[in-house]
C-alpha cells in the first residue's frame, strides 16, 4: 500500500463501509493505524509516558509518507503552541500528551478553542501528583472540562481507533470547529494488546478544507496581525469584556452544535445494560470494563446491577443520563481519579442525587479489581427488591 495512492473517502464510509480485518495490537498501535488513514498534514511530538510510544509510531508514519510533516518540539508548551500555528495556517494537525505534559501545555487549550482551531489531540491519561507516578489516573480530565474542547473517553483500543477516525470530521465542521480531545486510560489501554478491527482498504479521509473555517486561516492574504481583526484591548474595557464573554458563549455553543454529528458517528452518547436493575453503575473509560466483570460477579450472588457507559464527557449527555437513572435506587460511580469528576457531573444533572454512592475510586496508578466494585454493590444492595 502506498500513501500517495490512497483513495479519499468520507468519514461515514471509513467507519461503516470500509473493509476491516481483526488484528491483535496495543492501544498505541491502534492510534498509529487510525492516523494512517486520517490524512494528517502535520504531527508534532514531545515524549512523555505513556504517550511516547503513540507519537513515536506516528513518526514511523511520517517516514512511510502517511503524515506530511513531523517533528519534535522543545517541550509540551512549545508543541501545543506550534500545533496552534499549524492549525491557524489551515492544515490538519495532530498531537498527543498526558499528565504533567497536559498541565505544562494547559494555557494553549482554551486558546485553541477560542481561536476555533480544529485540532485533534490524544490524552493518554496518567497520574500527575508528587511523588512521581507514571501510572493511570484520569485527574487531568477534571481540569480540562471547561477549556472549550470536545472530550471523548474510550473504553478500549477499538473505541480509541474509531474515535480518532471520526474526530477530524467533527472538529472541522464549520458549525463546530473546535478542538477534540480523545482520552484513554494510560497503560490499561495504551500498552496492552487487544483485538482491533482496522480498515484494510487503500483509503484515507478526505483532506481538511480551511475555507470552511468560521475564522480566517493565516496565509498571504490574512497575516497573523489580522487574525483578531478587531483588537479589543485597544478599545474600552466594556467592549473587551463583552467580546470575550460572547466568544466564550460561542465556544460552548459550538460544543452543543456537535451533538447531532457525534451521535451520528458514535451511535449513542451512552450505552445501557440491565436498565431496569435497582442498582446502576455509571462509568467511563476502563472503569466500564471493570464494572462489567463486577456485574457478572454480583449476579452470581443474586444481585441485579445495571450499567451506564458514558462515551462523551463534552458535550455531556445530561438528558440521556437523567432518563437512564430515573428509576435507579442506588447509583455507583467507580472512577480512576481522586476528585470524582464523573460523579460530580452526574450529580449536577439528576434529581435526588443522594442516591449516589461516592466511589469506589482508585488513583495514582492503582488498579480497580472487580471485587472492589462488588464490595460497594453489596454494601448498597437492595435485597428483596
């Protein structure tokens, strides 16, 4: 297969019609295979575990001709600034980071959204606290929720692969045109091998058309100093305040406008199992996989438990979650982080949130054996219901 001879196809064709073959690969390799088909113009990397392997493999794609430009930045902040520059110039950009790298680069993320840059970025989540840990933890997701980016959370390598393929078309739609973050639990998915159905046809996504951007891209006709067009800071404070306030509202509106496009490609924002069970688990990422095992173990002991899997964090599926939990008598929210960001989000959108159980939660790299979830199920089991 030659990168130059790949046929350009729609996202819908790539996801739903193209021939696939099941292969055994790590989550990092699934990222490589998705970007192989994504027709990316430029990828910029800076190594940080457990993201390093993914971007190293993207470098291999550059050598093979599947990515047009690739280089390593000086640090995470530099990478995200350089990625922004590429997107402002009208090219399809990709990068990835995690943990301390996310925090070092953080200033750029709300800038990306405010500048309406359709960047796709992978976050292979990990612990960020001292003492040093490179193990899985999703606390950085709590910090990114209000930066203005879309946030999808993959349970496994297959979802990771498919979410990358769909994200470019979502990010680049004129009515959306904001960054998309694809989140996956580091090591649990990035460094374990799973069966993944990957596209085998000689196809790639259609290229990015910068003329469809709601803001002008930088070229010889639109140099950088014209990017804002109307320098707020040179006018009154009132004009500056009003402009920034309205633009933040526009970024949030862009997230909301992504809903129909995301739903078309994801199929649904949530998935349910045993919807009538009095005890419901709600989870995202690999906490879903552990919950599935816990539900099997609880059933063996005569306890019926349901599961609600959340695929997208921004936009948050508030209405779907309200309906799914309308009859639940106990709600358990297992999470791989200390702060319980998913529990907080769920509590904010449902009535009678005293039904919720805070946890179980593990963090700093700890695993969550299904037994831990089963213990919480038993403590809240409604026998005789």
